[in-house]
C-alpha cells in the first residue's frame, strides 16, 4: 500500500481521537477537510451576522439532518433536505444564492456542500461545528417557530460534542 494512504489513515484516526478528547465539534474540521478539501466554511459568528441582514440578502440555510433530528430543533428559517441524497433541483436554488449547509457536526453537510458546488451553486458554505457548536455557543435554535432548548444528539459517541444540558433524549428504537 502506498505510504500516503497510511499517512492519511493515521492522520484521520488521530484527528478523530483528538476531536473526541477535545469535545469540540469544530475540532473535526481538519478531519472533514481531508475528505472534502475544496469546500468553503463559515463559522457561527459570521453566519449569525448574515442572518441579521435584510431578508433579501440572507443566505438559504439547509439542514441536512434526519426528520427526527430537525423536529427536535433547527436554526431559524432552516429548510430541511434529505441527508443522503437531497433533491437539489427541488430546492430551487439560484446559481447566485448564498447557501449555508449544516448537520450535527459538519460531516454530512460537507458532502452536500460538495454536491451543491458540483451542481453549480457558487456560494455554498459548511457551518463549522454544525448545530452542535451553534447551540453550545448559546445561539438560538427553534422548534415549530418557537425557541428550543435541546438538540438531537445524533447518537453515541457524537452526543459528547454537545453540552449535556442541550442533549435531547435519544429515541429507544
């Protein structure tokens, strides 16, 4: 096997280990960047500023988590798209739209950012740290148009990236 494959594998393993120890969703960014090196990122502070612009200048916000995750909470005005293979045409995005995609931590959303770029959307960003960092920083999340106080923790061990008081219970199925 080629040396670079071994180096990449070891780097990924170390990155995952360090990010679990750090318990910071943003610490996964270097690991995600190995898989998706060309995607653009936006941090929570910058996105918050964009969301406060005039309505016509705000980005389209895509939540690419499962329906169950979305129903627990999501970012204000987020549109849910299927995490695996969203129907990009059905999203009716203009080529000049600014789009921010997020999931729990940034892995699933990175794949969608990559797909949107391939489909010709020029200004598409992955939210660094996903909804977990957003909520951990005390930024607003919503459920049915009202403020929410919990986030779906996605599962083990991913829930460890979310502050304990923000973790919604996992379903028993």
